[in-house]
C-alpha cells in the first residue's frame, strides 16, 4: 500500500475514533467557558474572557459555533463573568449538544489530520513499518 493511502487511512481512522468517542459526551468542566470565550472573541473582536489560555483552539471552536449555528449572544458580554456568559450562551432553549459538537469539530479535524502527517513524517524518517506501528499506537491511546 502506498504511503499516501496509508496516511489517508490513518487520518480517516482518527476521524472516526475521535468522532465516535466524543459525539454524545457532555461538555467537560470548563469546555463551555472556552467555547463561550471563543464565540465572544469571534462575535465582538474582544478577548476579555479567559485571556490566560491560548486563543487558537478557543477561536476555532467559537468560529465553528458562529458559522454553523449562530446563536444570539447576550447584549452585555463585557459585564458578565465567564461562567455567567456561558450560562447565557448555552441556555434559553438552545440545543447545547449540537453547539458542543460544532465546537469540537475543528479540534477533531486538526487531530485527525495530525495522524496522517505523523505517519508521513515518520515513514520518511524511520521507515514505513515503524511508522505504521507508531501511528497505530498513537491512534489507540
């Protein structure tokens, strides 16, 4: 099998494993706060919520929620603390599970692409056999 086909197979396997393992999971303790921070930054252009964390993944999650669902945001983001803003964003009859799934999609896609790149880089430097075993171990842990 060619390296490109194997890299694609590992990318698709990673996508399947990540989607199936997180599809019906509830949000983690601070996941809704990070999604709200990203959504707030994408909506308003201000990074006042949760500035101590790196913005890339939060912004990708917020952008996907904004593009795919576009829920109305509270009028006074600046006066709310992160927990209150999260409560307002995820309340009011919105489908929270769909919002969390949309927020997780960019991270899942980036991770599954990483599996393919990991295999390709390892196959180039260490050989195809070692790359297959290392990528399988990475996929299954």
